[in-house]
């Protein structure tokens, strides 16, 4: 907790390399089911009460970090959005996220019917890990939100 909270806060507000590394680690941990991670730790480090506590602490840290990261990042983005566009931005986030969930659920169902569930789940995981590469970088988002300076009139 002492590490996860500051990592989530810093990654959400400052971004950059900390965000990239922290969120890829979170994605990797969340991609593994809890039982599979526990089995991997037991296989690597041996059985014992301490190793199970290690798995629980890692999972708690990952969930805490992402739970702090998401609202901080949303607040940061809203802070850099023009005041006349905030309600439009919030409604667009809601509508686009619901439409994306519905479309991808249907797409993965079709893909699973053609290729099988394992390939569809693997493709979904690969796409999930690759999606941050499609997001705009903070510098471009901040520059786009700032108004253009007016030209000086003679």
C-alpha cells in the first residue's frame, strides 16, 4: 500500500515513463488470474504462508494502484479541458466507453466462434496490452487544449 498509492498518484498526474512502466506492470498482473499467480509464486519460491501473503499483497497493491490512477488521470484530463467542453467530454467518455464494450463483446464472440475461445482470449489480451500505444501522448493533448494565440493587429 505504501508503494502502490504514490505510484498510482504519480502515474496518473505526471504521466511519462512512470505511467508507461507502472500501467504495463498493472496490465501484466491483472492479465493473470489470482490462482495462476499464486501457483506461479509457489512453483518459483516454494510453498508457505509467506509466499501466499506475498501474492495477496501484490494483488492488493495492483488493485490499489489502478484504483488511484484512474480518477487522478480523469481529473488531470478534465483540468486541461476547456470549461465550455467539460460536459461534452464527460458525456462522450460515457457513450464511447459503453459503445466500445458492446462492440468488442460482439466481436470477440464472433471471433471465438470461428477460431475457438483460447485464440479469441489471447487476441483480446494482446490487443488490450497494445491499446496504450494508440492513445495520444500528454504533450499533444495539452497543446490541443490550449487556445491558439491571436495574431497582433497593426
